[in-house]
């Protein structure tokens, strides 16, 4: 191969632009993915796409675990529509809402299944028609969008509308909604544009004479309805489809008791029509809507998902899919996940992806070793966050066990160095270090360019003989185009990519 | 009410947003409950959001709100009319004094 000497360095003038910077192209900072700019515009610290890996820190990009064993199976002929977690005393439970209107409870420790409500209890089983919360560690409370849609479960007895209420009295008739929360020791229910609240310290008395009540919002910014009510940091946030309000300063005084509070608007334009995507994250609220993921800092609604802009809206209106979210503690880090249908930038297919965030700057994506996830939720007990998900038939823990059952892919940026505007041909070496925490599946690095796959070169890396750091032998290649990037693919169950690098030597100039 | 937030010195824009929101909310609650209890209508200024680097009006209006609140509730109070967000010692002292007044007012009014 003819050797071409690089031109001598000359001072930069308007007529002789300086040579572009040389030096290796290195992937080691692992600062998360960024699909917002074009692949050429991604910073050197980031990757364009991360799927199945978690960017932990510098030189630390680790494959994500896969699903745990099956823990709940939908009865034959039914589909899992919605589930949520609660605890009775210290016993952790999950309430599962099925397509036939039945509600089951399973104990997440013992896996014992108990029927909460018989088939036909929930008349229209749909994510947006069901709201759940827990009252202390005593009751699961759930509401449905149907005429008599307020229910209480104490772990053994279901209290139904018109029947006896826990602690005495009768359960209210005609009460219903699609969201419920406990705030200031009162039950708050959202029913379209109306908020209904109970008397203090009561789960069944909503009468005005006891300090209960309701109000309906006719504010122009509400648009349609209240999707969620969420208690955080001493406030009750009302998440509308296109707005956010909050309640504070709740007081019940006088005889007969009258409840007053402040109800103010926080944001008159941005809310979420996806109630299952609204989550508490520390002292803030996260929610997803049509144009991204947002955090509510006090009254400021701030979009935090700009790095996802390249894929987030790739499926128009999410094809009618209901977004859901949850949290998980993975490798000691608390992460927030939202399930979004996107066009996978690798396969070009529609996939339901877990878009994940560390709460700071790093975003990444993942699937699990299931065909298609349709709903996720997290369980929090003893400050441990575990993400659970379902494909409609089975509920399992996610990110539980190292797995080679699903694909992990990376796309680096497309580097323009050393000189994209003049490169005719170049030769290169791929080098790096990968830590094999477990040796099972091989890793393939594909060196590619702006020409896509036409001239890409796949470089399978040999498997090491044992676990540990593996500084693999440099792999030579011919640069396939003017821009250069890497695609990394593996099904390995547990590896950490420390560093990948490319050294390029221009061998022929264009023009 | 997250009065504990008022005792924190915000160090990032996000923390400032939360602090400012909690602060304004508590003032609104105080004004509302005083009106409900006494019929007295106190002044309510827009003190959220604000720019700590360029808003002298905020200090003035906020001090008025505290003076009115203290007068109605019989709180001895502090001088909250002087603040430099760039001086850590002055800021810490002001944050503490402001939170103390809010805490006392909350206790008197049953707001927490």
C-alpha cells in the first residue's frame, strides 16, 4: 500500500485552512446516548444509541440483566391490563387487573394468588380507567371509571359500594374515577374534571357534613380531564392532559367541619394524557407526553429527554399505545424507565423500548428477553426499587438476572476526523479493552461509515479464555467511507465495555 | 407542606425552582388562611419565579409580605429586606431567618 506523507503543518490563513485534528477516535467516556443531533453531531463523550447497556461512568458501559422467572400468569382466556404494588402490614403484594374485569392479588414473596374481585367487577378494564393507591399499610384502594367504582381491599376482604365499610358505616355509592391518591390523610379521587375528597382520616366518608367534598375545574387550561393525582413534597399535584395544578394548605375546621385548601395552577400548557407514565422521583414528579419526558421542579415543568428526540416520536401518536413508567435499582443506581414504542434505529422495526434515565444526564434504552412488553410498574419496599413488566400474559421482574436472551447494541457517533472532506482512502486499527464479567457470547464490532452498511466491515472479537479484563488484539480494517463510526452488537450476559478506539491513517486524498 | 425545603440553600436551577415554588405556596396559604380567619386581605406579590441575580424588587416585595404577616400574627420577626444571593454567609443567615418566620406562622395558622 503506497505510503503518503501527510502535508507539512502550515500556519492557518484564510487561504490555507489548518489540517483537522489527528489522534485516535476513542469511546470511553460513556456519558449516555444522544439521538437529538445528527449522528455526526454527537459529542465525543456520548454515543448515538445505547440499547441493552447501561452507561455507569467513565470506561464503564455494562450489559443490562434480563428478566427473572415468571411470577404471575394470567388465567387462560384473559390478558393482564394493569397492575400495581401495595403492602398489607409488611407483606408485599401486587394487584393485577385482568381483561375480564377480575382483580387478583399475588404475594411477591410467596407468589400465592388470592382473588380480590370476581370477573366483571371492573366493567371496562383499560389502563386509563383504573386508579390505585394504598392507605398506609392497611388497604389497597382502587377506583374505576364506572358508576359504582370505589373499592377497598384489606388483604382478605373486598369492601364494595353500598356494602359495609372498613371501620364502620357504609361504602359510598356512585363514587368513581380514574385516579386516586392519599394526601393529608384524606382520599382524593379524580373523575374527569372533578376532584372528590374524603373527610379527614376516613376512607369511606366523602360527605360534606364530615369535611369531605368536591370541586370541578372549568379552567380553560384543563382542556379535557385530570389524569392523575400525585402527592409529593407536601403538595397534591393534579396532572391534567395539558396542564398541572397543585393543592396545598389543607385544613378542616369548624362545626360542622369545612375543608379548605389552596388550588393553584403550576403549568397551563404541559401535562400528560398517559397517567401510567406519571411517577414520583424523589421530591419531584416525572411524566411523559407526546413530545418527551418532563420533570416538575416545584411549579416548573422542564423537559429532560432532549437526548431522545431522535427516536421518541418516531411512531406517530405512539400508535395508540399507553405509555407507562417505573423505577429500578440497577447496579446500585436508581433509574427511571418509560415504556415507549419507537422505530428501532438499528432494525428499523417498531419496538416497545424501555427508555431509561439516571436522573441526571445519562439516557439509554433496553428491551428484555420477552417478545413485547406492554406495561411496566415498579415495586418499592424498604427503599428498594424493582421494575416489573408484562407482555399481557406473564408478570416478571425485569433487570433481574444476567441473560444472553436479548440483543445489546451500540452505535457510536460518526466521526469526521481525521479529514472527512479530503479522505479518499484510509486504513485503520480497532483496539480496546472489554471486561468479561462472564464469558458466554461473542462481541462483533462493525466499522461503518456514512454509506451505511455498503462497505461496513464486521470484526468479531475472539472470546477470552476466562473472565476478567481482555485487551484484545488490534483488528485492522480499510475505512469504508469519509466518516467513520462503530456499531457494537452482542448477546453477552455480562460484559463491561471499558474502551474502544480507532486509529486512522489516511492513505489517499480526494481531489 | 414541605417547610424543610425552605431551610435548604438552593444551589442549582432545579433546586431554586423547587425552593421558590414551596416558598410562594406557603405565602399563598398564609394569606388565604388569614383572610378566612380574620377577613384581612394581605398583599400577594408574585415571588415565583424570580432571578436571584437581578431582582431587587423581589426582596422589597417579599419583605412587605413578611412584615404584614408578622404584624397580623404577632411575630417578632427578622429583617428580611437585605439579601445578597452571592454571599454564602448572608444567604445562609437569611434562609434561616425566613424559614423560621414561615415555621412560626405555619404553627400559628395550623398550616405546617
